[in-house]
């Protein structure tokens, strides 16, 4: 297994929508998945949560990366916006695709963009890192996991979750007495202990939902 799951934090004033995010610190901006039915293919659809839409839209107006925007729908503190970018916009997600990667999720924390990505090998992740450095984009690697995959198995587990459980099993984490601590499992997976804890917990929940819970219904 050589494929990679990596989470990057990136920041640069020219990244698309960064000025907007800076103007409205309450805004959480995420791309809308499965947006292929949009009749204007040059537009990007985003889900936006904010406590102040007037402030958010004033940021859009001042944002040099945004050519046009439209509020498609709005309910309470959440809305869907369509954006058309200017030539000045730096689209980091596009660069992920250019190095054979896939963006699984992206959202902002203030002016920092958090991207969960998948690559078929480490080379793609390294090329993305080099692109950021060469273009003065601040980049940090939050975590990387070589047990990653984007294909779920028959129990609804991702390959990441499946391999985490198998490593925990092989190391004796489920034995009584326990043969390996969670920290030792994390070391074997080359991730942090909290990340390993969340991964194993979500995997166990997914197994229960797809086996015991389904057989009960």
C-alpha cells in the first residue's frame, strides 16, 4: 500500500477567497460537492456559514480573486454561493489535481485553508509541497498517513480505517491483556495518538453500523 492521505494547512493573500475570509472571521467556506448540474461550468459553488452575510458579501466585493458572485440559496446562517474567479486568483485545489492528487475536503479557519488530500504515492505530495514553497505559499503538513485510500470496502470502511484496525489487531491492541497501547499503534501507523484514536473509533463505529445495526433493522 503506497497511497497517501495528507492534510495540509496553506495560507497566502492571493489564494481564492482569502480576502473574503479575512473580512469575515465568522465565515466557514466549503466547496459544494456533486455540483456538476450547475449550468455555468466556469462557476464554483461553495457552502458558506456566517453570522453576518452583509459583512461576508462586502468582503466578496473587495476580493480581487472574485470576478462575480451570486447567492444561490440561503437558510438561516447557511447559504450556497456561486463564484467566478479572476485571473489573479490562486487555486490551490487545482494544483493538487495537477500532481495527480484528489482534494477530499477543504474548508477555512480564518485565512488558513485546510485541505484533506489523497495521492497515489508520496511523490505527488512532495511535488505539491515544492509548488507551495516555490510560490511563497505558507504550507504546513498537519498529518500524513500511508494507509490511505479513497475506496471503501464491503463494510463501508475506507482503506485507511481498515488498515488501522488490522494494524491494531496485529499489534495486540484488542488482546486481553492488551499487547500494544494506542500510542504504540499510532507509532506503527506513523500518525499522532489522537489521530489513531479517532481513526480506530470511527472504524469500530462503522463496523457496528454496517453489521450489528443493519442486521437489527
